[in-house]
């Protein structure tokens, strides 16, 4: 874990210094005259809201994922980009036209929400671009059909003799209540490439356990579809009579 060597007060003070607009500049950083407050206000109101900033280019790790999992990411991406973001932008524009933004709760909340949406859109874009789709139900030839790889449903026995069933899925598909574990988790790493009858070693921070592989199966892994979140700005409001 990274630990800062500077004090929280110094870091916060430095951050506030960098975040505060320079004298004679607007909140967007452009130089404007301070002699006519009404002119400055009109300029800010007419300035269009910017779209999501693209993520800087860099090394991209492969994102192994099932077809259903990828579709869920795409559905959320489309919802945020084409429905939720335009709806929030509309609210922010309306709130900005109502006067002083510093004490305008609708404007401040809308801007904060817009930042959250843009951050999520960038995250989803990276995950979708890096996706390597692997279908758990695809036919596997020879010994690969009985070995553990991504998408496998594995039954194993722990040192106490208890049987457990897990399915190895993508990072964005983890659901521990259903036994869906990430392919990058310590348990999945221990199980990888093993076959029924093999004994594998699971190394955990507290102890090391030996697990016995009972069965390996490849079949479709059910995934919940993307559902529009409650309270979304783009959700049609029902008027009460």
C-alpha cells in the first residue's frame, strides 16, 4: 500500500492551491475581465458542457470475460452515454441558468453526478476495449475438456472434507454468493490447469491449504443483465394524482 510522506494538512493545502482559479480567471481557467460580473456570468452560461475526457493511452491488460458479462458492460455503457449523461447535462444547464452557482444545490449536485458518470464511462470503455471474450460453453478438444481454465465450473474438496463449487469468471463478473470467482484470484490461480484427481496448493496469507479436484465442467454461466439503477435521472417520473 502506498503511504504519503507529507502531512494531510500540507497535501490538502497544496491541492486547494492547485485547484483554486487564478485571480482574473473563470472557473474554466480562461482569462476574463473582472470589471463586469454580468458579462462573466453570461459567458459561463453560454459555454457548453464538455463531453467525457478520453482516457490517456497506455498499456492495457487483457480482460477475460464471458459473452453475457461483456454484454452487461456494453448495456451499461450505452445507458450512461446516451440516456443518463444527456439527462444530467440538461439538469445542470437548467440549474446554471437560475443564478448564483455557488449556492445552487441542483447545479452542484448535477456537476458532481456528471463527474461520476464520466468516470464510469471511461472505466467501462477501457474494460470493453480490453475484453477477450471466452465462452464457457464452447467445445474443448482432448485433455483441455477436463482441465481447469477460464470459464470452468469446478468442484473441489477442502482439507476438512467439505465440497465446494466455484465458477471462474472475469473480474467484472464476480459474485461470491453464486460461487463466481475472478480468474485472477488466489483460489483460481491455484486451480488453473488442474484436472479431476489432482491435489493443488492454495497459498493464503494466514496458511496454506491442499485442495482435491473432484470435477471440472464447462457449461453456460448465468449472468444477471444490466438493470437501470433506481433513481436514475433519465427514468421517466411518474406523476401522482
